[in-house]
C-alpha cells in the first residue's frame, strides 16, 4: 500500500514538473489574425488617443491598465496593459492635436535602419532595426522610438522577471507607424541577446503610414512571418498612403536592367540608342530632382523645427531616398458602396475614413469571427 502511494506521489510530481517546463508551458499568444483581439486593441488605442473619449469608452473585457508613460520626445507616449492570460500589451499613442506631434510625421528624411542618432547633448541612441544593410527608416518616428525605448525596455525586463513572456505591440495611425519600429527594435534586441530568447511578440499596426523602404519591409515581413504581425488598412484612408513615395532608378536591385543601363543603351542600333538615352535621362533626372526637393522641405526644413524643440538634437545625414513602402502582412479592408453610405467622403472631415469607427465597421463586415 505504501509503495503504491509512493509511486502515485512521484507520478503526480513528475506531471507537475512537466506542466511547468518550457516544453509543456501553455502559449497564451497565438499567431494569426484574430478579429476580437484586433477590436480590443483598437479600443485601447482609441481610449489612449482621445482624452475626451476616455471616460466614455469601456475597457475591453480581460484587459487591465498597468502604466502610462510621461510625455517624451516629440509628444510621444505609450501605455502598458495586461490581459488575463498574462499577455502584456504595449500600446503606442497616435498623433495628437499639437504641431510638434504632427511634425514627427512630416519630418520624413530617410536614415539607415542601423546606427545611432544624437538626441541631446550627451544622449546618443544606438539602434538596430534590420539585418539588411540597405534598409532605411523614417527619421521622425525613429526619434520617437529613441525616446520611447528607454522607458519600454525596463518594463519588458520587469515583466519578464515576473513570468510574462508574451507581448503585443499595437498602435493606430502614428502609433501604428511606431509599432513597426518598436517591433523591429525588440526583435533585434532578442537576436542580439539583449532580451530573452523566449519572448514572443505579436504586432497589430492599425491605419499605419509607411515606415521605411522596401528592404526594411522585406526584413520586417520575414522576421514576423507565419502570423506574427499585421497591418490593418482601410482602402479609403489616406494616412496609410503616406509618406509620399518616390522611386528612382537607383532603388532597384543590383541585378536588373537599370544597373548598367548606359552600357545597354550604347549597344542599341542608331537611332534607337538616341531615343532610349533621351528617355532614360529624362526619367532619371526628374525622379532625382523630385527626391531632392522632397528631402529639402520634409527633411531639412522640418529638421530646423525639430532642432528648436529638442535642444542638442543633431540631425543625421539623410539618404537621398524617398521610396517608402507598406510593411507587414496586409489586412485590406475594402471600402465598398455600402461603406460609403455610412462614411461618405468629406471635404471638411479629412479623417472620416481614418476614424476608429470606420475601421471597426469594416472589420465587422469582412470578419465574422
């Protein structure tokens, strides 16, 4: 009898040990697009972004508020929420009704996705957002990341030591743009052993502008493949179409017809070579001129305003490139005839299609569960 009891005791102990081991640990965060998960996160973003609505919007079931950061950098803030199943949510605030907050969006010179920027007199932000050497990102949102990262990383470490390993990164509008960079930053920290390897990240970028060039997007999409990052876009919304994208002939891969275009054109018979040369030069010059003009106004001139607001900030050298593209797996919400009956185009309300309610309507239309 005693032997049977002993065997039973050790068998139960063995099962308990298995259930708490990493191999058998329950995964609370699942890959794949989840309608209710997105709607809950959209509500958190809505509460965060509009202080007038905060008291009138119900907190989603199973979520509780943990922390709100102070305002920092170019008027950026983030909130920490925790779900009942021990999933932490990093919610990034979108643009607010403030000129400096808007300037963060307009300040869109491109800089390398790996490097450093000087945010203050003795404040340098070292960052790595991609494994691609030719990946570039938006300088305004990179500054936002620089400030936010100092507050976010200690919270991640504390949560991990408390046993929380699953994180959702989310944001609407500017918050969505920042969610790309925060996700890329966190994943590179994991790759470089600066965050624990068993941390898992899922991202919902909502109504987000374009965060960087095509090589940043390639790397981001590869790192978040198999259902770990989504970019939700209303086709009637103008915000995901920004920043303005200008592709030049230099933005193509090395192996292609444009790398040695001059040699190819010279080999063509007369007068075809003359016609091709004229067309090529016109295309090349006009696109380069457009990028230079764009960089002057939305890089250099916007930078003066940013430097006045952030004393000690040193503007990095911009890449002569404005080839911005969307990133992440796209959840495309097509605005159809019925949608426009509820949300008609407007010359006075420029954000009618960017509003949370427009996104909520389309999600409910296209996703039943």
